[in-house]
């Protein structure tokens, strides 16, 4: 088996991702306090998808994987977010 060697992620990247996650958390809190009706769920799922993508790409080193693997994971996460959103949409309008 061949070992893949990757260059280390600089600390600056970790700090920027941490700040981005804090900003996205603040957005989540702000949106939860505003009544947007059914749009609240979609905004929350969108922000959660962005946050999970940041964590997966940087902290789980997906950025260094093959392009096919990246696309497959992002498609899967998008489909999962759509299914969860449609479930909430169904429950909301029963």
C-alpha cells in the first residue's frame, strides 16, 4: 500500500474556520429569534450544512481527498438536508 503524504494545515486556517463557525452559529441564533414561518427550517438546515461542510473539509481533511469522493459526500449531505427539510415541511403543514 502506498502512503499519501499531505502538507499540514496551517494554524491560520483553523482560526479562520473557527471564526466562520462562530459567525454561522450567531446567524443560527439570530434566525431562530425571527419568525420567518416555514423558511426558518430551511435557513437553519442551510447554515448547518455549511457548518458541517467546513468541519468535514478542514478538520477531517476531505480537502485532500479525490474530487469524486468530495462530490459524492456533498451530494449525500445535500440529499440528507432536503429529506430532513421535507420531513419538517410535512409536519409543519399537517
